[in-house]
C-alpha cells in the first residue's frame, strides 16, 4: 500500500472544502456536473477515511466525521435541484470539513522520514553503512536496507546470471527483500545508491528497475555515494582532471539530487569537470556546486571504526596467521585488481605466480592474505574469456595448497584492519588503506624476482 503523508491528508481535506464551494454553484447551472463531482468527493472521503483508520484506533472521531460527511453528500445528491436544502447542507459540510482539517493538523503526528538504501554488492555496503547507522538511530526516521539484484553481462551486453546478496550483510543490519519493498508505491523521502553506471557498465548491471533514472521518479531526494575512494588531486591539475571524467560523468551523478564525495578537494574536482562538461557557464557551476557534497566517504568511517580486537577471524585463517607459540605473524594484504589484469594479461598472471612463490617460501614468518577484486571472475568471463581459464587454474592451485588465505568474503574492511601492510595493484583500496597509516607498496608487473 502506498505510504500517504500527513501533508497529503491535509491536501485531500482542503480539496473537499474547495469542491463543496463548487458544488453549490453547479447545482444552479449544471446538475450533471454537480452529481459527478459529488460522486468524486464521496470516493475521496472513503479513501481518506481508510487512510486515517489505518493509522490506529485513536482517530475514530475523524473517521466518524467523514462518515457523516458522506451521508450529507448523499443527501445533496438527492436534493440536487432544491436550492435552499443544498445551501443548508453546504454550510453544514463546510463546518465538518474545517473541523476535520483542524483535527488532522493537530492530532495526527508529523510523518517520520522514510529513507531507503539500495546497495547491490554486499562487499560495497561499507560505502553506505555509516549513513544508514545515523538514519537508523534517528527516532524521526524509518530506515530500510534493501539489497537489489544484479546481473553479469555477456560480451554482447545481454544479461547472464542474476545475483542477490541479501543474505551476506552483517547480522546487525536488518535487510528487507527487494520484492517486499515497493518504492513506486511507498515513494520514500530519500533513496541512497552506490551504483553509478546503470546500463552502461560492461561487466554487470543492477536490475533495470533500480537504474537511477527510474528511482528518481519516486523520491523527493536521490543521493549517490561512490563505492570507491580515489587518490586526492587538486582541481587545477589539468592532467589529473582528464582522468576523472569516467568517475564524474555517469548516470548516477546526472540523476541524483545530491552526490556525496570523499573530501572538499574532490568536490572541487567534480565541480570543475562537470562544469566544463556542461558548457562552463556560471549557471552550470552554481548547479554543480549545489549538488556535489564533500562531507566524506562512509568507507573511511567504517575502517576507522573497526578495531582489530573486535574482528571475527575464521579458524582457517588463524591456522595461517598464528605461529606455534600462538603469536601472530606479520600479515600482508595482497590485492589484485581487474584493471591491472586487463591491462597486462599474461604478464600479470606471471607476476602473480612469482608473488605466490616468494610468499610461500616465507610463509613461516609472514601470513599472506590474497583478496582479488570481487568482480574479477565476472569481468574475465565477459571481456577476456581466454584469460579466465589460466587465471582460474592459478587461483585454484593457490587455494588447494592452503599456505595462504584466500579472501572472497564481502568484508574488505576486515582485511584492511587485520593486515599489517598492503602489497598489490594500485586501486581504490590503496587510498582507503592509506587512511590507516600502515605501509603500502604497489607491485611492479615487470619485476618477477
């Protein structure tokens, strides 16, 4: 059922008042028009009564007023040509409706704000979590977390397998199934998303129902928060600005009412790129300045909030991490990105094999935690199927040998907090890792020894 707001109840009551004045005039000149309007008023009153009744037993008087109003409307329809009787009924109805309006205004409480979060990959939930926590803690807000389905794509852009990860969220996050939350009917006050691409992602796509262009029609405020963190750049760095177009110019940025980015510097970068793309006018700059917010990324909030002592470490991981005396080895977080593998192909696979060999030889002193990008398999199958088979064999060999950790869970923050140093490809995780002040080293694909 659609969620009606107090404002809409008041608007309906006001509409009935206005209709009552019109009916009095129509009865003199257009009886058929008056009868039609009386029928519409009765339908509106019944709907308004049902909506008020659904709010609880405390509003029985308001429902009774509407029942009496409907009776008077019926009497009007019978006496539609009797001018004096119509005049008396119209006065009576006017008093009823003014009283009803006052009762709605003063007795029905103000609406809670309804906020819904539409994440798609559970591993990207950290880009929304701290915002959800704030909304969930607000007594005047009803906050919903509604994970949405997404599809892998074939090379020709058609949809392949559907994924739904609603069962992979932390226990403290109450999840609502997307089939049970009808945003078209409920029309939430605010919708938060972290998927920027809609149909223009080559590898995956959220269900088309949840494209930003469609969501925008059913909320007062659509908010986009990127699922990634980027390296900080200055808005006067011309070369860096060119590389930012991919991140700044996308469907979510275009359709959102508010875009929240990681810093004030990044906000200025977005504004500069988008202003130029929009023609460079003062009006364009003012528009983007109003839309882009640099208040920070929830991903950083999550990492800084998570403490090592509070982590739940799987038993299989502990067997790799712990020394015979029970102390922990130094833990290296090895991250491999989709971009690097697509760029270097077989060369990157050889680099990975070299890295595995070196850390395997030093496994007694250093624990190795490999976390490939969560879309690695989908991307290779879609864009480089010939590379996928070789990568799969390397991955399976690593997992079967068991000397290191293979992390394909949704919780990247656990790997960031648990590890002592980062090694691997340049990616958005590097920028997140730097916030922890722990060592970072980016691998060089040309160095195999």
